[in-house]
């Protein structure tokens, strides 16, 4: 009789070809490199923000100093002296105050970038940057807007070196305002990314 199991038949062993390891999917690869890549992108962004903020404050300092120097030297005798007008004294006072603030902030940021040590706690520094930039920017635009009408009235009567110097000082204050307004936006971003612990 024949064997129904087929145990007498020779066994043939067929090898399957080796399977190459499958390539990781796109999502898996992105997740694996996303951690390190994300950290590097964040470091680059933070470095760009620090340098951008320093650059804006440096430019604002330059504009404030120019405004201060032009207005302080705007003495041409008779009615053409800045200290006879309250608006111009206010512009000069704010130019001095903003020069001191932006100079101190620029010095602090240069020191922090060069030594990699924080003078203040990061949260406190972010709050001082945010509120200081906003207050000084407001004062700059306030002083410029108070001096513009006076200068326009004087230019209607006579356009001379006194009114030209006043207009130059006002325009430098407006440029300083623009730099500090953008710096305040950056400071607001830095403040919003601070941990609340």
C-alpha cells in the first residue's frame, strides 16, 4: 500500500532570497533627525534674535546720539536757540535719556554675547527689555511729535539753519523710535518664549 502521508517522498528545501532591510519611512526619518535639527534651528534663531536686537539697539543709540548732538549744538543767537523753546528742550531731554538707555542695553548685550554669562536672570532681562524699549520708544515719538508743529510754524516764516537743524534732530528721533519699536517687538517675542517657572 501506498503511504498516504507522503512521508516517503523526498523533502525539497527551497531557500527564499534574502530580503533587504526596508528603508525607514519618511516620517520615521524626520522624527529621528527632527530632535537634533529642531534644537539646532532653535539655537540659530535665538542667536539671530540676540544679534538682531543688539544691532537695532546699536542703530537706535547712534540715532539718539546724533539727535542729541544736533539739538544741543542748535544755538545760533537771538531767537534761534533751542533752549528758548520747551518742545526742543523736551526733545533734547528724551534724546539724552534714550541714549543712556540704549547705551546701557547695548553694553549689557555685548557683554553677555562675549562672555556667555547673563548679568540678569533671563526672565528679568526679557521684562526690562520689553518694557524699557516700549517706554523709550513712546517717549521718542512723543518728543518728536511735540517738536514738529513748532518747527513747521518757524519754517513758514523763515527757513534757516536753526529750523534745518531742528528738523534733522527730529528726524533722527523718529528713526531711533522706529529701531526701538522693532526692538520692542523682538523683546515681546523673547518675553513670550520665557518659561514661567
